[in-house]
């Protein structure tokens, strides 16, 4: 287990947050380049999109991750970029 992983386990956040954090860590968020859509993350983890939305809000509010909006050339919203902060 990495120091980053230890941080999330000790945070006392709900299991949905730990699960999402580990997913993001595994898929490149330590380097700032995890850009899976919320639907993709939800499907891969076997939970609802609402569960992912709540987990993202909790992780952002507690300073564990950063979520940045992305937009297409036509101005439409694309998937977010996620970065692990601690």
C-alpha cells in the first residue's frame, strides 16, 4: 500500500470515497490525467452515478482530489479531469 492509499484509509470517509479514490489512483490521477466519465467510473465500480457524484463532492471537500471541468471545441461539456492531492 502506498502513502497515498494510507491517507485515504485513515480519513474516516465513507467507503464510496475510498473506493473512488483507489479507482482514480489506479487510473492515473496521481499524475493528474484521469479523465474517465462519471458513467464509466460508476459502471466499472458497480455503483450508481449518484454515488460517484457524492463521493467526488466528499473527496473534493476534504482536499483529497481536485476535479477540473473539460470542454469540447464546440463548447459542450466533456468528462472531468481528476487529480489526487493527498
